C-alpha cells in the first residue's frame, strides 16, 4: 500500500487500469436491460409502469449486494472477489437468453443486477494503492467504468437487430469469462493488513452518522444518475417520439458526460475540497431538475439533461473522495453501505416515473422531487459536513487514526 507516500508505483496504475476495465465491463452487463426496454415493452405489451419496473429491477440486487461484497473485498481482497463476481455474472447472462415471458425476464434481470455491485469491490481494491492526496483522482478515474451503461445503450439494440434479442445477452458471456481470467492473472491486491475481526466489528462504521450522511448524498447523486440513465430511453421514446437509435445516442451522451465529470469531480475534490464542490453540485442539480419538470423544447431538454449529468457525475466523484479519507481502514464496508444507498436511489425513481406518467400523463412530479432532494442535501452539506470540517484537503488532511476514530474526532459528525 502506498499509504502516505506521494509517489505512485507502476503496480498501482496497473491495478487502477484493471479495476476500471472490470468495472466498465460489469456496468455494461448491468445496463443491458435498460436500452432493450422499449423493445421488450413492444414484445410483451407492457405498460409504462411495467417498463419502469423492468429497468429498475437490476438495480435492486446491484444495490443490496454491495454491502456483503464490500465486506468481502475488505477481508479477502479485490482480486479474488472481482474475479469471482465476473464468473458468476455469466450465469444470469446465459439464463436471460432463455426467457420467454415478462415474469421470467424480471427474475433474470434481478440476478443480472449483481454486476452492479462491482463498484463496492473496486473502490477498496483501487484506493489502497494510492496515497490520500491522490485517492480522489484515482477513484474518479475508476468511476469512469460507470460509462459501461453508455456502451450498453449503443451495443445492446444493435445486437438485438443484428443477431436477435437472445444474443444481446449471450454475446457478453465469453467476454466476461475471458476478462475474469485475465484479471485473476494480472491483478494484485495492495500490500498491507486486511480487515479482520468479527462481522460486528467490521460493520461498526455503519454506526457512525457520517457514513449515513455520505449514503444520503450518494443516494441522490448516483441514484439520480442511474435512474435517469435506465429510464431515459423510455422517456425519450414516450414523450418526444424519438427513434430507438436517437434515444440511445442521447443516453450515451448523458452517461459519457457524467462519467467524465466523475473523474473531474474527484480531481477537483482533491484540490478544492469535497464539501465545497458538493455545494455547487446540489445547487445545480436542483435548478436543472426544475427545468426538466416543465418538459422543455428539445434543445433546452438536451442542455438540461447534459447539465444535470455533469452535476451528478461531479457529485459522485466528490462523495467518494470522502469515503476512503474518512474511513481508510473500512473503505470496502463503507463503500458497500454508501454504494447500496446509491443503488437504491436508482431503483425507486424509474418506478415512480412510470406511475406518474400513467396517472398524470407527464413526469413533472418526479423531476420536482429530485429538485427537493437536492435542496435537502445542500442544506445538510452546509450545516453539517462543511461546518464540521469534514471537507478534507490534500495536504491538510487529518491523521488516519483520527479519520477512523469517527466518534470524538474533529471529523466525527
């Protein structure tokens, strides 16, 4: 582990590269159902609400599995857990191509969601290779793997049209198998002690209020990013009568910009401070959500979605600058908790949007709720996080023992 050293080893960059690619691949698989939802809606005669449930279901397991996988990554290392996760994911990929009804598809989509839990494995795997002042940058780059959902939006519909819908899933099986083997052969866990003790001791950080504050922030930033990503194809084809290809192109742009700004957000958090950056993130997201609530013209809609993508992406990077800084010894466990909150944040909005559309005929209420959540997070950030000096800055960071002490330290909340 590089610890407090300012020099980053070549193995650290190898770990970052492998972790990012593994995360990218897992998120590509995790996002397969969303761009195919309009096709499945037509194939099975689904309502808007049922389409919302379909795209939201993979998010559930992806959220809940982050906690146990984060704990396993702390205990056994990311090399073992990441490899095993990619191997396991081939099973639901195989089953997905064998489904012949909406209910069967829902069941397999739930299992496919485990790929979304990969985030909680990669954060401790990557962060332990980098010094504290470079973790924001490293995790911002790692977070670029969330751009896998943009690849899904481009690849999955083409596979459906060219090879048939079953191969939209089956084509990824050899890729997952091959990279799982490659990851096992090339990846190495950072040297240093791993988490030990009883399960109760390892989940002790969950009792610290700051872990739940970060969970709330990620519930909004990442949750909204995932929710918009998975529902945007349905929203654009339903409300603006766009073709599948046009909708997929816009989804790719949304994801690509958010992914880029995740890396930018992590770097800015290293330099400017995470809490200060989050003030701008929540303010921008609140204002842009109001714009989207009024279903504006296509040019303004595009600017609104791209703007909110940039805000949410930067917010994701800022939140995960704070996680390893505040919880250096329990990064995997807290990443699991915070990541689970973010995943759940992506589960409810698509269902809500479908219900709102079926009842009211538009999506205004859903976007206004996002604005109100962002305002609430802004208030909490101003009154608690920034006020209690939890905004850790590179050379001004507190000592690790104070970070991990939680209660009683100046950074405890």
